[in-house]
C-alpha cells in the first residue's frame, strides 16, 4: 500500500507502461539512462529493441518494434529476480490475458517465461499515463467524465471476469494515441473469490481496504474510481493535504499508517471541492459522493452502477435541450399570445369604446334636441299666455290709471287693501286673478309656476308685481322702482347701465326673452318673458289685416320671471339628474348663454344653469363683485364658445364633445374628469342646451369587459404556469 509517490511494489515503471509514477531519484536515473547507449537485456525473436522507457526494482521496460507489422510495443524484462514473487507475476499475466479482449484494458501481446531474462510484451501507448495530465491541473468536466466512463467500462469488464483491480489511480490509467484511456497494472488485483488482502494507494483506496486482513470487495474499485474522477476535476485526490500526508508518515509502521489512514477518512467530513468546479452538475456531484462514501454500505455497489449512472446522466443532459425547448416553446407561445392579446385587445376594446361613446353621444344628442325644443315650446307657451293677458283691457287700464300713484298706493292696489272700488282696483284684481289662474294651470300640468309677474309703464316704472315682494323685510319690494335699463323693458340683448336717464331708452315692441340676470334674492340666474302691452289701436290694426303704417302705441310691458333651474327641472328626471343623484350626478342638463364680448365680438359662452349653481352655493359668495368674478371663471373655453357660436348661427348642425371638461370643476372637484357632452341650440334665444354624462360611467360596460379580459388573461397565465410547473416537475423526475 502506497501513496502516489510511494509504489506498493518494486515493479518497473515507464512513460509507455505507466504502471507507477517515478519519484525524483527514478526520474533522474531515467534521464541518465537516456543519455547512455541503449543496452538491451536480450534479443527477442520478431522484435527490434529500440530504447529504454524506464527502469524499476524488478527490471526495465523497453520500446520495441514488431518486425512483421512495424507496430510499436512495450516489453517488460524481469532482470532483477531477487525477491521477485513469481506467483504474483504469473497471476498478473494471467489476468491481463483474461482481459485482453477489452478495449479499455492494456492488451497483453506475448509472454516469455523461459527466456532469459523473462519478459512479457504489451501494447505501447504513446500518450503515457493519466498522472502526467492531471499533474498539470484539473481537467474539463467533459474530459474527466469521458475518462471515468472508459475506466468504469474496463472495471465492469474486469469485474465481470471475476477480477478486482484494487489499485486504481492516475498512474495506472494509460492513454492511447486518440486519448482513450486504458486500464493497466493489475499487479495488486485479486480474484473476486480470493480472501487475501490487497493494498492500494493512499487517498485512492477506501478506508476498509487499508487493513491487512481485509477481504477484497468490488466497492474498493468504486471508491478508487470516485477518487480518480475527483482528482481529475479538482487537481488532487480527496482528503490529500500536506497535514494529512504528514500525519500518516509520522505514524511509523505500515499497520499504524493504515490505521491512521482509516481514522482520517472516517473522521473527516465528506470532500466538497468538487461541488465548486465550474460546469459541474448535481447528478455528477451525487455520483462522486456515492463513490466516496466512507461507509461501504452507503457506497455505490459496483462499477456497473457507476457506469449506468454516468450514462444516464449523459442521456438526461442530451435531452435537456429538448426539455428546455419543451418548456420554452409553450412559454414563448404564451408570451406571443399575451403580446397579441395585450396589443389587440386594447384596440378592440378601444373601438368598442368608440362605438359605445358614439351611441351614448347619439342618445345624448336626442336628449339635448328634445330639451332645447322643450325649452322653446315652454317659453312660447308662457309668452302666449302673457300675450293673451296683455291684450285685455284691465292691463291697459292699470298702466293708464296708475300714473302718479306712490309705491305705497300701488302696493295696496296689488294687495287689494286700498279700499277702492273703482275701475283701477278692478283692473288690479283682474290681473291678480289672471296670475292665479295661470298658476293653477301650470300646477295641474306639473309645470313650474312663475316666480313673479310684473307690469311696467312706458317709462319703465314697475306698477304691478305679484308677489308684491320677495322677502318679508321688503315692505313694498320693487314696486314703484324704475327698471328701464333692463333688457326685458327695452328688448336689447343685454342690460344697460343703471344710471341711464329715464326716457332715453325705447320700450320693446316685440315679445321675447330677456338677457339672463341674477336674482338679488338667490344669486341664481333668472329670465323674464316679456311682451309689449299695446293700446286699442294696435288691436284694431291687427284685426284689420295690419293695414296702414301706424300699428298703435306700446303702453307698457307685461313680464313673468322664472329661475332657469326651475325651467329645466321638468326634464331633469328624464336624464337622471334627480335630487338623489345631485351630490355627484353622472348625467345632467345644463344651459349656456352665447354672446359676444367687446368691440371685436369675441364669442363668450357663460353657464346659466348647472346642478352645482344652487342657491346655497351662490348665496355663499359674499359680494356682487366676487359673484361676477366667479361667473367669469365658470365660462366655457374659447374654442367651445366659438363652436357654440357657429351652432347658434346654423353653420353646423350639431356639436359633440368626446372629452368635455366641465368648467364647474374649477370650483367643485367632483365635476372633474372627462365628460361626454352634446350641445343643441334653443330656438329664438341665445341659449344652448347641454346634456353631459361622465365618460367612465357611459363606458362602464367597456371597462367591465376589459377587466374581464385581463382577469381571464391573468387566470389563464396562472393556470398555464401551474400546469407548466407540474409538467416540468414530472419531466425532471422522469429524467432524473
């Protein structure tokens, strides 16, 4: 039993045979021999002795050429016979002869026992022993596994022939011209049936082999094969360190050294250097660990199992590209399908959203047109009622007879508390009755009653108002005041300056709707539906077919007032803007006034009515100036105002906005975001009716479908991933 530098026997060594590594002295001796003229120990018929390859304690090895074939061979001469165990030599030759048919064992060609000196002829392997290759460092994983497989095949053949090598190490593995390994030096080998011990080489033999009474076991060669593979991968055999070598050398006699070796292997942790080798895989690590198990019971049982494991590992590695392709293929398909889904589903959803938005806008357009037409018809119906009342004699009597009366006297006439029973009192009573009759009709039809009725004389002085006051703290309210500057009196498009002199304005001669004005009581926008009160001559002119140039004289103006919000309330339920939804309505009505600003006539669009423009919000503004500033801020943008001007003037038939921004959002964040809006002009007014609804509410079905698509996609990906993981696990188990 020896380590790599200490042969177990004194057999000759050489580069061609490579049975044992030479120490420094032997290498120096070989160098000296190479400098001397070759002196062959003898001639062998049929062979030409060429040069000495090496010399050992039992003789020398020579390179020769077979004369018949010219093939190079190695001839081992046993020139030093003293102490030579001829029985061991005979057994080695016999075992080489048995294994000569193996491609992985050095072939025995001839034997000359009767020759002087005795010899036997073997194959000559030009690349020398494996030890000369591993001395330069670790081998690549692929080369190490290839050599280990070939050695394992040689061991399988030997074990199958009943022969255990018992001394496997790099020096006993030779490489042929193609680099294929051959198993050599069976000097320590034993038959499987033998009971005599056989010592191998330190750090290549299992701990149970380091015993002078050990019985040969196939697992000895398994351990040595694992140590050989470990050495090729890491550059050193397992457990060999300078400290361990010194510990063994210090043990003294052979038995003590063997005991120290056994204790060292048994107490040391399993070697791990092979685990850090770049490119090594888990299965190869497990194979090496299985070979190097210190306990023979835990070790792989024989070389055939090792070979099967190595071949199975190669099969698995060969299948890995296909397995990876089988894994990556579905994954790539999933990515492709996901890319298609993520690319085209949003497009499809976008188109569906466009169609749904168009349908919503079409529905809103119908609502806006109906709303605009309804407002027009409502204003016309109220105007016709006023014209009917204005044509009565009672109104003309009021205007003519009330001249010169104080505001208190006018108030008492309205309240029918004056105590008078003349024609003027009867006229005021008739006007009150006309107002009450109108209110009864409106209530019966479910329509909003007027806020007030009032009459102005030709100078703009208010001589009648019902109700007579807005608040209890106003004893006579507005009665007796002059409002000649209001548009409902002069018929202009806007109010004039309050300080304009009385009599400098002309009285309206056509019925119409006043410019919107803010209520002093609520701050909300109001309108007045005003009709002129003509004298009797006008009625004669009308009944006469409007002949002549004098249609008569306008005596005054009869008007009714109404909050714009009340004008729209009858239709708000139709579009969902009910009181319950007013906190954050998703669909509602609004009204916009379109006018021109300044000398340049820049279109201006001002909100007249909106769900947010309630009495509560507007009365909270502390001053008239701040209220004016607020209304300016709530104007629509210039582009929208320009489009609404074109709509009012008939240049375009409709105006739809897919991404409308409500100006109220500047004051109330709950109105922020995108809206669908449709605008429709109100005939005979400068107004535009608006129906708007939240874009995300209108497109909620599309959002729901999109969420379903994405949820289904995520579920599909999750299911696919689980199935792929299970499939991968099963494939790995099947290929393990």
